[in-house]
């Protein structure tokens, strides 16, 4: 493709400024059913997204044709879009940051490893799971991997490149608790096969299943609650969405007008760390702005909203490098988040709680959350905490409360931090009180 010619033609047609993002990705996936290959898929996709300024208006277009014809299509579509776009652009496009902090997180190991090895890995996990006591059937064994390459160009001569890849293995098993069917599962993700240990992975799932045997409900009431690190990651993700300056400026965030104020427990610090060496590394956003590591919540204080260049101008500040371009519209999105861990253990959290509930999984949280005021209610499973110890398994309970209050009521965080597939790294957390619905 002739990118230089694209900018020349765009300028000739009246597009005062232009940028283009080219994304190329490939994927490989399979599922197993009773140790036999049930589904196998290999795919490739390409996409170009262009945006520009035409007669003072911000216009955008995209195509899956990554060739010179696709470039011509993008120009014409942006020109056509100007007829329906009413809003004038207040910021124009971005020439480029002074410095970018790129790290190589790409793993050649994934490409060099054969499909046969990857399929046998899943079969090995399934075989190990069948040997686990209490496992009656394998509900799911699935593998997926993605390889993504992106390039960013603009009419100011800026050219940025990035590439990343990862793989994931999902396993779920079924068992029996009397007449009741129980399940357990886990997901492993990363970009190295050498760090994956099938025996440990399978045994952990087996242990989780066995711990659910004999589960009962719990007496309704308000109790101290320990939220497992994987569940807490879900809460953190939805909480940080409310720090989007776009939502704040539209009066859709409950954190509007609280910048610089204490909004959570002093024990809570949440940082966005897109520059760390993880599979979620990202050194520029969809406007070409360099990303940065930063505290969003520091010791309970809201230190920043997340901005793209448009929201930043409205607030008289600078972009935080959180622009995302989708559907022809610039929005705001957080990258990899890290919750500062504590220095204690899960057992110490239970000792502090004394009597309460340890929540290990939730269901229906997305539909049960009110994004405007933070109220939520969802189904949950976990364990009772009795006399300062995690004890009998629980099921058929509901967990409800308010997300904003939950963050204020954090008493302790342990040191057992884990990076989750939703790009949130966090530990287990003890909450002062939440409502449990049960018996």
C-alpha cells in the first residue's frame, strides 16, 4: 500500500489533516469433546480506520480492504460523512508526543510452537482432569490465541508500530453433590508455554470442585465480606469506568465533581500501568498520544479522570492517553489496571472478618449493576467465615450493595495479587459489610 500517496490524495481532496490505523490480526482456536477435536479454526483479519478534518469537521471511516483501493475508499467515505456530521472539531488531529516508551512483549514462542503441540496440551489437561476425584464429565476444553499487529500514521509524519500476542486455555468440569450438579473451572492466559503447568492447573480445578460439595445457603443479613481477587477485578473494572471524563462531562458518572477528593478507603490505590511489561502493554492510544503509568485512585483520593484530547480540552487539561476510536467516534477507555496489594494473608482477612462470607464467584453482575448510582445485586457462591476461618461452602445466595460504598468500606487487602484476563491485577479484599441474601 502507498501510505504516502494516501495522504497526498487526502490533502488534494480537502482533508486538512489525516491519520490512519492499520490493524492486522490472526487467530487459532479449537475445542475438545471427550479428547477428540470438536472444532478447529484459523482466521486472519485486516482493518484500516482513518480519520481526518474536512471543512472543520471530524470525520472517520473504516474498511477491511487493506490495499490501495481501500485507501481510496476511506478518503471518499470520509468526504461523504462530512455531509451528515454537524459538529465542528475543536481540537484537530494530534501531531505526536515528544517521547514514546515502547517495550517488546511479543512472544515468538507462540508462532514457533506447532498446532499439534497446542492440541496435545489441551488433551493432556483433559486427561489430568479425568483423574481428579469427583469429576464426572468435562464440560469444556478450549484453546485460543491471537496475534495482533498495528501501525499508526498521520499527515504530520508520525509512524508508530506495535505488536502483541497471547494464548488462553479454558477448562470446566462437572460433578455431583447428591442430586445437584456442581461445576468448576479456570482459565490460563499468557504468551509463554513454559510457564504453564498442566498438573497444577488441573488439580486446582479438581480442588475447587470438591470444595463445593455439601454447599448450603446462608442466613440473610449484613456481614463482613471477603471478595476473592478474581471477583474483585470485576468490581474494579466497572468502578474505573466511572472515572471516564466523557461520562463525567455528560453527567453520567457518579464520580462527577469529585476530582481531588477522598472517594474510597485510604487503603485503596488503583493505578493504570499500560507501560508495564505485560501482555496488555500499550504505548500509544488511538490518537497517537503516548500512554503513561499513573495513579487514578491514590490512598482513596481521586487523582485524575481519564481523558482523550477532546475531553481534556473541555476540562482545560491534557490527554491521559486513553483515547479509543470505535464506530467513527472517539471515546475513553482504561488500559491495564493494578490495585496496590497489602502485606497480609487471606487467612488474616478471615481472622479479621471473624463471622461473614468469602465470595469466590458471582453471576449476573453486569445486568444487576446500576451504572449511574453504583447499586448492584447478583448471584454468588463462596464459603462461610466462622470463628475467623474459611469453612463450609455456600450456594444459592445473593450479594448486594453499592459499588461506591464498597470501595469506601475496604478494611484490608492481602498480598495474593493476580493478573486477570480483564486486564486488572488485584488481591483479595475485606469489605466492612455487604448484604447477603439467603435463608
